[in-house]
């Protein structure tokens, strides 16, 4: 299931905010074979485009900087923008999936915040 890939990619992106160590092979083992390829595609695209992704997120925020965004929310938004902009998954699918993941992993306010940021990203600011 692609949600499992997205969750794993989100966890790895989140980890990047705290360490630059290579991704532990043990993290990949949590996924089924077909899910690993999709998660690796997301991580690869994120790693190659991190600066552009963060600049885009910064441009979408109103009234504060990227440093003030909860790191879990930042990782989820980064994963979504990576998938929409670089993997070309349809935005409605990605936004729905990321909002559902946020409901499980972040604060009660986060799904609404993330949905708003991603909707603005899709509209083009």
C-alpha cells in the first residue's frame, strides 16, 4: 500500500531534520518489496531537491518562518511537495494521504494547517 511508503518516507524526512547519517537499512525492512521502491523514489527526490522544497514551503507560510513550523508538519509538507512536484502524483491524492497521516502522527490542529499549506502550493501561492 502506498500509504505505508509515504509514512516511511515521512519518517525518514523527519529524521533528516536531526541527523545527516545515512538511512538505516532496518527502516527499509519495515516495508514490503513493492513499497520500498516508492519510498526510495520519494527520499531520493527529496534529497536531490531539499533546498527548492524548503524555499517553496517558506514562500507558502504567512506570518512566520519555516523554523517555527512543527518538525513533524514540516516533514509531512516536504514529503507532499516532493511527491507532487517531483514524482508527479496527482495533488488531490497526495494531499488526502498526507492529511490522513497527519491525523495519526501530529497535533489535532496539524491536518487543517497542512491542508491549507498544500492547497496554497497547488494553487501556486
